[in-house]
């Protein structure tokens, strides 16, 4: 039976080249391990610690990972890439070169007979007003136009520096398990569940793996990350499990 796989927060590129390369090779090994039964592959944001597509330039590195995605796409795997807060600036390269489908916000749809709500998980629920404002600015057409004016060597270097600083500031916060009812994602999912039936809520962003009930018949899932957890979810048409990848 073909399966759907979900993973997020690889943060390729951080904190340094050697560590990122080891993580990239681990991800390629994981993708090889699911190649025989994967039908849908959902990459739920922050795949890269920074990503920006100029008209004729993209960030250096990641050739093994991008090549593996191209291979899976050529084999007919449906690959859905979600923009995260670190890799929101995609402008056609991933679609044209790799055959990916890029989602800016949420994906709501059926897999088999179950309804899924999938989103990277940032800027959902109450609070975080400062970040929500910055996110809106970063995604605006005029901010993109201004950044396009920078030479790639300077623009990508500056953005990678700022992205790294942002990740460092949030690293400790992301590692803290807070009460479920206080999670903005959980509050958002609980409210949405009052308005429409959803079987599975799938999020990234918080870096803390969870697979817990929400409501009477639904599940709330945070995919964790590949910095410290190597976690992913798999749905086989009957159940969804959160698993940890251990390289052979």
C-alpha cells in the first residue's frame, strides 16, 4: 500500500556546513528508505534555514537533497513543499526544476477518506503580533522587490546571518514543552475544529514532536525536527504514526 509521509524543520544550512551536510546525508538516506512505498511527501516548512530565489541564482549547497527530490518526483511521487518562516521566498525554481507543488499557507484536503489540515504552524492562533507583522512585511511584494536589488553574494550572506541569529534566539524556546492548551497551534486547531470536521492537524515550526488527541475523534500532530529528533509522520490509509528515523 502506498503511504503519505510528513516531515519538517530540517533547517539545512545551519549551524555550519559540516553539520548541515551530515544532516543532509541523513535526510537522503531516509528518502531512499521510503522510496518504495511513498505516494505523497509533505515537506512542512523550514526545509532550509534560509532560501531565496533570485532570477538566475539560488543558495549554494544542498545538491544531494535537491537531486533526491528530483528523483522521487520523476518516479511519480507527489511532493508538496510548504513555505516556512525561514524559506518563504520561492519563486518558481522548485516547481520548474524539481516538479514540487509549493504551498504558501495551509493545505486542506482528503487523503483516502480522512481530512487533513496541514500548515507550517507559524503565525497561527492568538498572540505573536510582532512576528505576524514582520512576516507580513517579509512576504510583501515591495520587500521582495528591494531584496532582489541586492547582489546575491551580499543578499544571501546577510539573510543567512540574520536567519541564524533568529534560530539561535528561538532554540531554547523551541525545546521547552509547554502545556498543550497554551500552544498557539493547538488553540488554533481547537477553534477550527468547532467550525469544520478535520481528522488530522499536521504542523511543524515548534520543533517538539507530538501526536495527541484533539476533540473526540481528531489528532493534533507536530512533526518535531531533524536537528535533534529525526522525526516524521507516516499515514498508511488507516492510522497516522509519528516515528523516529535511525540510519542503518
